[in-house]
C-alpha cells in the first residue's frame, strides 16, 4: 500500500457496545460451567473449529486480508459467514483493521500493539473509542476489494445475524446448555485466543526472522488457534497461506487449505517453506 500516514482513530471514551457485550459473554461463559453437558461441549468444539479455523484463519485472515489463495466465490462467502460466528466484527472492518496492523505493526498507528500495554493489545483497545469500527474512508483505503462487494458490505452491516441464527437453532434443538456452551463459552474462548495473537505473540516466543516488528512464534497460541500463533513466520511472509514452516509447527488451517488445493478447489496458493528460505538466503549471499 502507498498509504504512509496512520488513520485517525478515536481512543477516547468507553465503547459501550463492545464493553457490555464482553461483560455479558464472560459472565454467561462462567454460567455455562454449571450446565455441563458432553453433547453441548462437543457442539461448542465443532463450532470453535468452524469459526476460528474456517472463519478467522482460512477466511478473514489468510484469504480475505492477505489473499494467500483463491477459491470459488461461493466458498469465499461461506468462509466469511463462518468468520462472523467468532463475533469479531464483519469482514470489511476485520480486514481493514488487520491490514492497518501489518502496515504499522508495533509502531505508531498499530491499533493493538503491546508497546501500548499487554492488556491494551489483548482487549482494551476494543473497549474505547471507535477503534473496532472502521469508517467508510478507512475501509475504502484499506479494504477496497471487499468494500466494493455488496455481499461483504451487507454481511459487515449484519455480522451478528449468523451467530443469532445459530444460537436460536441451538436453543431449539439442545436447550439452554447448548446456547451457553455453543455461543457464550465458545465465543469468549475463541475471542481470547484471537486476542492472544495480538498480545502474546508480540511479547513471548521465538523469532526465526528479523522483522521490523516484535512478532514471535508461540506454539501454545498456535495450538489453540489452528496455526495462527506462528506469528513471526507470518509477519515475515504475510501473503503466505502457510504459517507453520517447519514440520513440527502444527498448522491445521494450512492442512485444510492444502487439502482444498489437492482437490483442485484452492488455486494460486502462496506458500513459503524453509527450503525456499534457504535458497533465497544462498542467492543473496552469493
């Protein structure tokens, strides 16, 4: 991108919508512990996988934000809908915010750098001002590809609808325990795992690449997030659909993309490997 100045973001005042939602979801996720049910927990685990790996990892992050691969439009839209089930906002605002993060990572303009505080990066940045809601000017600059697509515009406006529908279905077929586990506990856990990528993987972990930010590879976060925790690898190669570069770096989301590639569904897959890195390094040294 040619944009050099960070967008102006209002960090003053409490964002009551986000703050109240966070409080309610955290309280009800604790209540879920008193309504334990294996069918409800298993349902929550399946939805956790769908929302975080399919929705956030494959969809919002590696496809919609970085365009690390291509899939047919209906599947691209489906992954975006899966992303809304994580309750992290609509695709346009999520993509715009993440592209801003990459452009100004751990520098002035980064919306959630731990240099402003670990808790700021983890959750506080969404509880103040309007940092979570990109305006039309910002989205036009940072997510023009999605902002021009009517489906993404409507999905971003009504991003809470798919989760509401799923919640009503869980209530109808499983009752209160399914709603508490499949919606409130699962969403809260998933959000914290995503937020760990913003906070923990910019504080603790190993650094394979000397990037201009503080990004790190953290195996614990990678395990919980289906591969998103290999964050230093990702910041070194943002468009790569593969984040776990070594054989021991578990990246479930990448395995799924690889399967789609093998089936001829995913095209133009960009994937960095350690072997590729060694070749590049040898050429630069020659």
